[in-house]
């Protein structure tokens, strides 16, 4: 395996920073609308900046939420046994040496879960060096059970999106002044699981929501209720279509970076013009900008004290201002895209989708199995009513969906209701009837007006 693929699989297991897809500029280019349903995604459009859909269906992404297990075992009932190596690895026909991943010691594995209590001891035992994050949307749903106003949501997102610990502590103090009980409730959840200020930069991702899993579940809606072979065929055909659609998008790209990464970098370059950098004589710079925005950039460590470069892998405005200062001083500076992490390179994107799914012949051409064991289907009990295909929504999601449908129906209907409205005759100008049923109730004047 080449060096590019090794770097991609070792250090870029979780791709996609919040707010954009690192590989695709427009999700609509390869997501068909008939299968795509935003209601099944964990997207909070009211969040600060908006949480957009992240890259999903990455074979290299380690996400334990995609593993099917009993959801009722929230209290940790024997979930550690589920992650035994003999059950988790030996049954999968994949040579882990090709991926260069050490389950026990690798530090580039990121797990994003839904706050299942049983996963905490299991992941800490089987993945001791992995970073474990919680979906902020589900934290907010739990908070909404006790505190329902918009102010609580704003305080939660301010605390979660802060990238430095001093900024995080300041927002937490503001939250405590607003409501001490809510602050104490939130403080019981370790900040390393949901706040960016406590995230490590190993995963090159600052995502707060579990869209990686939610979008995958949304795409499998039409195949999840089918028999096992039909469901697998649905997934295989979808992967073939997705790879081809992504290849069409890649063929339109010209730059060294992916389209969305190029946009983010161009925005940072534009904002960097408002900052000035001062050299300390070695490899550190003090960068000052508007609104008392001052940070330290270490070009030797390729980091900034705002931690955005470390979390996302794309140089922040402070780092770009430093690079411009280095170029003005006559120092040797590489091209700007080389300071971006390789996960956002177009070459890495093409390497990730270089593996194709082979087509297969129809079921009538399949060879018959010679295994003497015959698997009989389980007994089928037909329940009353139409089978349910959609997932169960929470109470808040149902209210939001109903409000959206109601507003949409009102906007589509152009006619106003005539209920409780008294009609006026066009001939006699009297109320209570129209011109077609008028019999001259208005007298001679009304009749003459109607004839005219």
C-alpha cells in the first residue's frame, strides 16, 4: 500500500469538519432525492453555523454505532463481551495488517455514539487510546426534557463550539449565572466527549453530531425491511452508484484540494488580510487582529493557539497571516495548499474511491450450494396494520415535523377560505346571494344596474 493510502488510513479515520463535507462540494450531486430524507438525519439547523451532513459511508471510518446490538442494554449488560476480538475481528475477512491499525494502541480511532452507558466501559477496555465523543444533538434532547427554552440551547452550543479551554470555561460560567441547575447537569458529562476545546487533533475533525451514522441509516431505508440477500444487494448496488457519482464530481475538480476545502481555505485567506504577525526570532509568531483577537502560531509544530488548525487540518486565519509574513520577510514558503492536511487533498480523495464494487450476474445464474445443511426461514407472524419503515422519532422531532408540514401546506394553498364570509350579489349589491341566484331582491335600481 502506498504512502498516501497509509497516511489516509492511519491519521484520517474520521474525516469532515463541521459545516462542510471535506470531499464533496454539493451533496445533491450524488444523493438521489427519492432516498434522501432530511428527517432521518441528526441535523440541527438552528445551531450556530449549522451542522451540515458529514462524509458518510467511508470504509475507513470506525463508528461503533453502525454495529447492531441490543439497544436495551443501556446499563452495560455484558457489552464488553460483544467487543471480544474473536467476535469482532476473526469473523471479518479483512487483513488488519493491510490497514496498519493496532486495536490496542492506535490513537487515531474516533468513536461517536449516542450516550449509551454500556459503551463507556467497553470502549475504554478494548480501545483504550481511542477518542470517544457524544452526539451533541442527543445531549440537547436530554436537556430539553427539563429545560425547553431557546436560551439553554444557545448556551450549550456556545460551550461546545469553543475551541480553547479559557473560552470554554468563560461560557460555562455564563451558563452557571443563567441557570445553576442546568450547569450542574451539563457538568456531569465529561467535556472531553462533547466540547471542542477538549478534543484532540488526532482525528482531524471537530464534528459534534453523529451524522456519519444517521445519513447511512437514511440511505438504507428502502432496503432494511427486505430479506438478508435482497438487503445486501440493495447496499451493493447503492455503493456502485455512489462511487460512480463521486467519480463524476472528482472529474470536475481542477485544484490540488477538494472543492469545499478550497472554499474554506479561500475564506481564511481573505480574513487573514485583517491580521498582522510579529516574529519572535525563532519559529513562533504573535498574530493580532480585530476585536482583540490575538494568538500565537508555531510554524515548527504547525499549530495555532486557537486550535482550529489542529482540529480541522486547514490553516486558520492566524496561520495564513503568519505564512504571508514569512513570505514578505524573504523566507522560503511552500504553496498554501501544502499546509492543509492530506485528507483534504484531491489525490487522497481519488485514492479513497479507487476501489470499485464489481457487478454480479442475476440470481438465476448463481451456483447452487452443495452444503447438506438447509436453513429454514423463521416463522412469520403477520401483524395488524401496515409495516413501519421509518424510525421512531422523539417528541420534539414529531412536533417539528408537524409544524413544518403545516407551514408548507399553508404556503402551497393560494385560496383563502370562504367560511364565515357573506357573499355580495353583483347585480343588486345586496348580501346573502350571488348574481346567478339573484331574483331582483334589490328592486328596480338593482335590476337596472344589473342590466347595464
